[in-house]
């Protein structure tokens, strides 16, 4: 039995919904659904009832949760004893990250880490992905958040998946939802002047046989959002890079989904005594 599946069950019971549990655990809703499906399949019985207003434990689900809570508490105690012996309650962890991940992903992860290891000193450096890699090579940081894939000199574990979205100026005319390639072809785009994102977007458009009309190429993601808000074009950005999104900008998923994977990286030959844990998937 995978104890992380029990953690998901406990979160759903606590939050009252799959989406609430996903938010609390910093997982995708699909990953939450897979965890519960796997647990129910293993036990051969339904643990939850799903409805319009969320999810509720079945009677047997309540009994299973009672024991699951005890198992999770025991795991926490075991981890405490092991980490105490390893010296993980003292030391330092130096992190580097690109801006959108540092702003929107790391604060809750660091807060959770600090709760587990209150004596560990945590520092954060904000750099471009190439700068994060170089800081790792120069031993300026212990772990870095970067878009994947990266080179084999790094050991990587996945932290999050970030959907590319279309940003469109709000008008009085209703926008289709879902949006179509035909509708997107009517816009000129403010493109992100960042090699990895720009390449991903151009290749995605080409893969689906579409033509991408580019009006501007801008370095700063916040400038792109402002230009869309002023009606100067549409844009395609990773959702985290687009935040915060003003009310004058509409957000739509792409007709065919595109996402970037965000990972935590360390040098392959370096073993950390403390590690920034990724959310359970």
C-alpha cells in the first residue's frame, strides 16, 4: 500500500473535494484522482462518493481513514527520528529558481520544509534558468528550479507542471471556450523573448500546421501581460509566468494542450544531506 495514497485520501476528507485536496497537496487534480483510483482498486471497495458539491467518505472510507491517520502520524514520527539522527534539523539549504517558480511555487514548499526542519537555514536566489545551472556548477546553491529537460550533469526530480495559456484582450464580444485555431489565427501575438518558451510555442504551432503571426517580441512577462491588457495583441505564456492576470485579459487553454515541466536539480555527483521535497504525485 502506497502511503502517499493515504495522504491523498486524508486531504480529500479534510478539504471536501478533489480540487481542494490537489491545491492543499500541490498536486494536479488528475494525480489526486489517480491516487484514489489506485487505492480503491487495491482495496477493492469505494472509499469516496463523488457529487456536484464535492467528495464524501463512504462508511468504510471513514473507517479506513481512521487507521490511515494513525499510519500517517507514525510515518511522521519515524521521519523525525531518522532525520534527527541524520542531522537534518540543522544546516542550510541554498535554492536558486527562475522568477515565476520562485514567486508562485517555492513559498509554500519552503514553508512546509521549514515546518519539518525548523533549524535548517534556507536561502533563495532568483536567476534565469541558465544562471540557475551555473550557480549549481559553481556550488553557489544546493538545488535549483529549472524547466525540463536539462543536461545529464544534473539529477532532476519533477516539482510541477505549468500549462501554457492564451491571453486575449477582453472585448464586449464573447470569446469561444474552448478556443479554436481558427479564432487564434485572427490575432497577432506578443511573443516571449525567452528561448525555451519561444521555441516550445513556435514548435507547437508548427506541429498543428498553424501560422503564428508575431507583432512584438518582449523580454519581460509582466510587460507582455500589460500589452495584452491594452489590446496590442494576444500572448501565449506559461500560466505561472502570466500571473497576476488583470481583469481586462481573458485566459483560455490552447486548442491542443502544451505544458512545461518544472524540476528541482542538483549536480549529479553531489549528494545532499537535506533535500527540498517535491509534492507527492
